[in-house]
């Protein structure tokens, strides 16, 4: 499937979802699997519709460094279990947009590059708004019930690691350090997630994204496949 065709197909699937509160869409996958690109492309496509699109990333809900690295800078367990502030994500974004929420939300509470908390004011979402959120570990057990549509991008580490190293080298310090971080912390940490949370099984929409320009739609809701 051509990439533009996939974007159109997923946009239709999203627009078919009509809960009585803002729709919360998770775009999950391992590092550098293409989550941010897909989320941005979907948000752009959906903004042609009258429903408001809220764009967010789990990276706006990092824990401070002393928590993220409390098990060690290269700990896979620390990467999976300590990277993000899930109570803050639930309390500031996912729960307010849910069926019992007041629709007052914030899309970020922490700037990981500056290592500083953010104090942006809350906004109010329309009832038919669409949240498009990308990030790793989004289909873990403590978040699973907060998503109305769950998308997972499947890509092999043999394809994602080189992209991730190139992307993260400057932020981490160097390509060599980024490569070591992936080998010792990021990939093993994501393997813990894959083996414990089984996110591919939990996804409503499963996409093979190994070839960026030719993604394959592996699974989708049955009603969307007939359209």
C-alpha cells in the first residue's frame, strides 16, 4: 500500500469512531518505527474535517532525570519502568478526555530537553475532538483502558536502530554513545515491553512499517475493511 493510501485509510477508521467524549488515539511502536511521522500525517489529514485535532506525544510526560536514571543510565528495566510519568499523563490528558472527564486537558507537563516542568494552562476540548498521541510503551497495562483506538507500528530493530541512532546522536552526545544506548538500554527495554505487554495483540490497527514508503495494513476494525 502506498503511504498516502494508508493515511487515508487510517483517517477513515478514526472518523468512524464516535464516542460521547473526545476520541483518544494511541500510536505506539518501538523507537524510530515511524510513530511521529504517522501521527503528524494523520493530524494533517484529519484537520480537513470539522472535528478539532489535539496532537500530543508521550515525550511531554517524561519523568525527571533522577527518576529516569535511578536504576542506571543503561538499565533496560529503568527505561521501560521509569521513563514516563503515567499518573501525570492520565490525570492531565487521558482521563479528562474520557467518558467521565471535564475535557480540560494539558498536552505536556515536562520539557525533557531542558529538564524542567511545564506550567502551560489547561485547554478545553470539544466533545467530538480527536486526540492523536504518539509514543513508546502506550499499550502497557496501566494505560490500556484509556485508549479508544490503539494503533501499533511494527518494525524490526534491524531497521529502526540505525534510524534512531542517526536521529538521537546530537541529543545524546555522539553517534557512538547513541549506538551504545540503543544496544544496552533502549532495545532491551523495549523487548521487556513487547514480551510483558504484548502490544501487537492489543492493537486495533496493526501496521507493518518496515518499509516507510510502502507500509502494510495487517489488521483493522472489520467494518472499516468493507469500505
